[in-house]
C-alpha cells in the first residue's frame, strides 16, 4: 500500500478516540441513580409490608410449621416427583417415536402431542377424575373371548391421587417429548454415522451416544418444567387432593385469615423452587463441562 493510498484511507475512516489511560474507575452516575431509586423503592415496600397489620405476620408465623401445612407441602413435593418421572419417561419414548422411521409410531406420537398439548391441563384433570361417568366398570381379560381375569369399579380406582397423577403426568409427557426431540435433533448427523461405522445398533447409538450429548440441551428446559410442575400441582385442589394450597384453604375457610395463609403457601413454594433451581444449576454445570466458556 502506497503512502498516498494510506493517507486517503486514513482520512476517510472515522477517527477513533485515543484510549483513556488506565486509572481509578469512577462509579457511573446513572448506576448510582439507579441503585438509589431501587433501594428507596425496596425500603418503602419493606416498611409497608412490615407495618401493615392486615398482613397478620403473627398468624403467618403460627401456621408456617403447622402439621396440616407440612402435610400438604409433602404431598406437593411427592406429586411433583411422581408426575415429572412419568413425564420424563413418556417424553423420551414419544420423542424416540417421533423421530423414528416407522410411520405408525410417528403418527401415534404426533396424535398424542396434538391432544395433550391442545387441551388445558385443568380440563384433563377433571376428565380423569370423572372417568367413572364414562366407564363405570373396568375388566381385564382376553378380548373377544369373554374370559375375564378380574374386574372392578372405576369409582374405586380413580381417586384424587390417581386423577392428579394421570392428569399432570400424561400432560407433562407431551411437553417433555418436544423438549427431548429438540435435544436429540441438536446432535449432529455425523455422530450417528460414526456410530454406524463402528457397528453400533440404533438402540445402542441412541442410549450411548445421542442421549448423553443431548442432555446438555434437555436439562435446562426440563428444570424449568419441574419448577413449573411444582407450581401447577396447586390445581389439584379442585379435586380435593390435600396438597399445599388445599391445606391452607381448609385453614382459612375456617379462620377467615386468607392473606396470611396464602403467604404461608407462597413461602413454602419459594423454598421448594429455590432448592430446585440450585439442583438444576448443579446438573447444568455437570453436562456443560467442556462447553462452558472459561474466563481468560
């Protein structure tokens, strides 16, 4: 490059300001104003909450560790674990069927997702709870032969617990299927080709190569679904299942102390979601090993 060309190019390019010398960094004024406004607002909220007698913090403290509330909280945790386990297993099966080369399997998976994602979970929960109105009795035997091994009433089989598990678990399976499918498709085709070149079967390729790599993309949304499921279990109170929300409802329906009892429920929900978020972060760090950017 000639000196004249370099001069013209330098003249046409926008001039950059010289770098400022390294020295003491001053706190930006806009951040100072922002922090001041935030602290002022937080102080006003804390003062109002602490001094407003209608919150009834004495009632909150009295019922926070009440056996009835703790029993409901335990039911909420148990229901979250069971329904998420069902959802994860169903999600993996439906996702594998969705990417299968067998057309009937793909059609079944698509129809399942179409129905359970297209109807509200509350409607599904009420439907399962009232299944006895559609099928009063059930029987297990050999079809078209009249041979029956045992039979019974759906009123005895469909309890609030089974209705909640079916309603929440089957619905969650549809969403977990889409999450798992997206994770499976995130793994490059070259991984499958390399596994086929090594002589691995499709099932072993999926179990040993594809799924472990897909977990990096499956875990974060699965953690969010688990936290969402913990909160969604509150709708089972409509079928009189003794979860956390139903337990506080039974108390404030008797004492008329609605606000402090709802605050008790919020406190336990926050405890559970905080712990689940911490577990999710640890699992994400485990599967992100070798992928997370390192600080220079």
